[in-house]
C-alpha cells in the first residue's frame, strides 16, 4: 500500500517538474523575441518623433498612433502572460483595469488601419485634393474620434461588469489567471463582446477592401501614376493582412472557450500559448517591420537609430 502511495507521489512530482520545465522553456522562448520587438517598436516610435517630416505628415502621424497601440498591447500581453506562467492571481479590479486597457489598444489598431487605408485612397484617387483633405488638423480629429470610439466601448464594458454581484463573492481575488476570457463574467458581456467585435471588423474590412477597389480602378486611368498606385495597392493588401491577424487575435477567445469544454486544461494552456505567439504577438510586430523596411524615408533613419543604440549598448558593456 505504501509502495503504491509512494509511486503515485513520485508520478505527481514528475508531472509537476515537467510542467514547471515546460513553463520556463515557453516563457523564455516567447519572452526573448517579445522583448526584442518591444525594443524595435520603441526605436521606431522615437524615430517617428525625431524629424519634422515625420511629425508633420499625416501618414506618419497615423503610423505613430498604430505603432503606439501595438506596443502597449504587446507589453500588456507579455505582462499578462508572465502573470499566468507564474500563477499569480490578481484581484478582479486589477485584472479589470489591465483587461480594459488591452481592449482599448486592441480596438485602436483596426480603426487606425482604416484611416491609413483611406489616406492612401485619397492620395491616389484625388491627388490634387490630398493636401487640402488630409491635413494635420483633420488627422488629429480623426485620431481623437478613434480614441473616443474605443473609450466608449471600454466604458460600456465597465458598466456591464459593474452589474456583476461582486459583493456576493467571498474574496475579490480571482480563482483563475487574469485574461480577457476571465472577465466575461456574464452572458450579456460575452454577447456584447462578440457583437462589437464582428461589427468592428466587418466595417473595417469593407472600408479597406473598398479603398483597394478604388485604387485598382484609379490605376487604370491614364492620369494616375502607375508605380504609385501599385505601391499603394500592396500597402492596402498588407493592411488587410494586419486586420485579419488582429481579427484572429480577437476571435481566439471564442475558439478557446469552445475547446475548453472537450479538452484537458494542460492542452488548452498549450493551445493558448500557440495562439499567443502567432495571432497575438506577430500582428503587433508587423507594423515596425512593414513600414520600417518598406518606407524609403523611415528606413535610413530607423537603421541609424538602431545601430546607434546597439553600438552604445555594446560599448557600455565593454
């Protein structure tokens, strides 16, 4: 009898050790590239504020807004991932603040992509009126509207959360790790989340595809610069890819909820990790890579700042 108990204890200890080793390995493999891209995004943000041409051009102002939201989202995602790996249980108010901040920045990305697509559409289809339509003032107003829509969504979610009877709980400490799924406390919150997500991304997809079709039609005109139209068309396709990845990162909640009813918890954790890498981290890293390397104005300045920071870091260590 004691031998059976001892074997069971050793088996449990081995499973715990394997789980710990797996968590350390995954957190290291995921944390290192995440920190690298946070560094690159930070340099990119600094680059976009380093010269007047970036601060006074609507296209780069919109890019700064997109990159800022992606960077905050990436940092929040990494923080929540580390808290989950370390099995640190937060209170509902703290988790609510982090989740609402993540929702805010997650909404800003697709809305900013729409603005960037419309700006490129105007540049190709109405080149003579581009300077009068796409002004610094109009760009600032558009960005304020984007933030206002996102804040309104967050405010609505907070009101729905306040309807939950927290006073009936024995403790405000959560029984599970903090995540967007954990904050869907009532069916109406889940329903609102799905309805808003579908509406947002359908609207954004229609806007980007319409801009793409408009550019394609304009490219056939004899008065349109073919090379410029071709470049803008590729940019709009990249915007559509980014939007699709952002949609995947938002819709993965429904997928995980469906799988959690039929799969074991350890398998769900591994699936969450895969989703986190490919549809959460990857979209937030694309902006700096796409625009930092493709844009002829940004590329030399970005490479200069990256090389300076790396050489300064190496000289400090030496």
